[in-house]
């Protein structure tokens, strides 16, 4: 079920579409391969309790993800990446799940991120990437 199927406050389809756009934009700010990702942007969109399970199956802490982002600096490896099929599911007040497919040279992954709304805006709490077998 997508965000469109789950009413937001006021059951506003336009608001749901705007939220999907906003969370996709925020998602791009913490992926180390994105040219838009910086340590400062990461700090603004990732909750202190954030962690992820990488496509390798290994768990990673927020601190580790920030370190990787900092080490990659201004040399992102994003050429040929394409995000598709982004969809959003409302899980409850102030919580959403963003799911999308990421096509990269040599592999495709399904990605999911749990977002929570806070005083600082929408923050990523958890992320997972799963490799799609050809």
C-alpha cells in the first residue's frame, strides 16, 4: 500500500506527492555516492539513532556512514545511477517508509528508509539496501 492509499492529515493527495518528493530529495543528501551529499547535509537529515543494513548484509552505525561520506569527499561514484519506482507508505503519525529501486552499473538494489518527523523536520532513522538477483 502506498502513501496515496493511506490518508495524511486532511487526506490530501497533493500533500502526499509533495512529501514523496521531499523525502526523495532528503534521501539524496545522505547517500555517499550523491554529489549533493556532504557531512553537513548528512547531519541535517539523519537522526542520532540512525543505522543501516548495507546491500552486503552488514549493519552500519550512523558514525560509520558519516565517516564513509567524509572520506569520499567531492568524488562521488554516482555515474550511471538511476532511482525508479519510488513510493511512500505512511506507518503512523509522523512516520513514513520510503521504498525505491536503485539501478547502478553492475547491480540493482531495493532500498528502504524509515523516516520520522521531528522538530528538525524529516529525519532518516533506518535504511536498508538489498541486492536484486539477476
